[in-house]
C-alpha cells in the first residue's frame, strides 16, 4: 500500500476535524472521498487491515479528542474531580459525581461493541457503495428525529436560569456558569436514559452513520434540547475516541508505516484545528438551530455518490 502524502493528509485532516463533530459521519466521508477523487487518492487512501491510511485516520481521531478535551476542559476537570471524590468517599451525591458515572456507564456498550465488531464491519462495509447508502440513511434518521422526537418542555432562558445546588456540600451562593447549568441538567438523566443514548454510538460503527448525529438523535428522543444533546454527544465521544486511539496508535509506528508518520503529524494538527473551530461553531449553532440542514446534506451527498458510482462504475 502507498504512503499517505502531505496534501492528502491535510485535506483528510480538515475533513476529519469537521465531519467528526458535524453530524455527517467522518468515517463515511473518509471512505467516499478517495473513491470520488480516484487516481492516486483512491490507491493511497484505501481503508483496510494494516492500511497506512487507517493508521493516519486513528492519529487524526486522537487529535479531535484532544481538541474536545481542550474545549470542554472546565467540564472535564469537574467530571474527573467528581469521579475521584465519588470513588474516594464511596458516594454519588453531587451533580459532577453523577455525571461522571453516567458517562462511564453510557460508554460501556459501545466499547464492547467496538472491540467485537469494528474490524468486521469496517472490512465488510467500509466500501464506497455501503458508505453512501448509510450516509443517505443517516440523513433520513436526522430528518425523522426533527419531525418525531419528543420536544423538551419550555425552559427559562439560559441567562436567567436558576440552579438548585442544594445537593452540593455547602449552600454558599456563587455565580453559576452556563456550562455548569448544562452539566447539571445532564446529570439528571436516569441511568437507563444515559445508557440508551450512549448505546446509540454503536450504530456509528457503520460507515456513513454519524457518531455525534446518532447520539444527538437518541438524546432528542429522550427529551433533551439540541444544545444539551450535542454537548452530551461530544462528552460521550471523547473517551471512546481516546480509547480507540490508545489501542490502534501503535500500528502507526510499524516499519511499513514509517513513511506516513510525517503526513500523519501534519494531518493531525489540521484535524485538531478544524475540530476546535467546529465545536466552537456548533455549540453556538445548536443553541437556536436544528439538525435539518445536515439531514439534507447527508441525503443529497449519499444519493449523489450512489449515482456517481453507478454512472462511472468507480466503486
């Protein structure tokens, strides 16, 4: 297999950073891009066992997870501190402690499924035509979620929100950030609801099904609004992406992948920047807007790709 070039890694890095957080499937786009471009891109960017491209994609995913950690650093400090104090004191009393355990429990199903099914599904379905079909289906799911999901109850405007901190250790009045208010609302999910939302990530093992999109859909179905559903989806995705990266990153440092190390580093930097910009944009976007534009894009891109493959015979 050919090494990934610097130009290819820059383009794929930008695509990965955007499509991992936008609800449009990074894996689906990673499969479709080389098939649509063709030529040397089709040869270099082939997903398969021991593929240099696959190893480079893993590095880019880790860069995306690092961008999410940086953006949500205050949340993760509270969550990790909550987990530590919960284990130390053997109790689950505060909102941060509860949210930490909800994230852990919600991540277990996709972790098990990933270990058992990811390679099989990637080898069988990680091809252009199945990816295009699933991308179109992803659009249909996003659109259906907007039409049929349970709408959240009307809420007090976020800037006027009153937060009950009676479960905290003290009753000292203090300023409450929007992030803390959001995490408090998420901590009120039941264990069953959190696990169901987290389990939706299993469907993202199918190329073309978006991890963030399908998790948001599950959150909307449980009555979350778009902003909270997106935030919970990104918090859930971070440990999953990091764990997958920890398992697969060693493959990047094998002798046969040595020529791809430089492009992997450059592509990862691009993916990090693109991811950080994307999450900044989307956190504002989902305050007032919906999944519908992404649903339309996925349907058009998926169906358009199928037509291209049928006409050109490229797949």
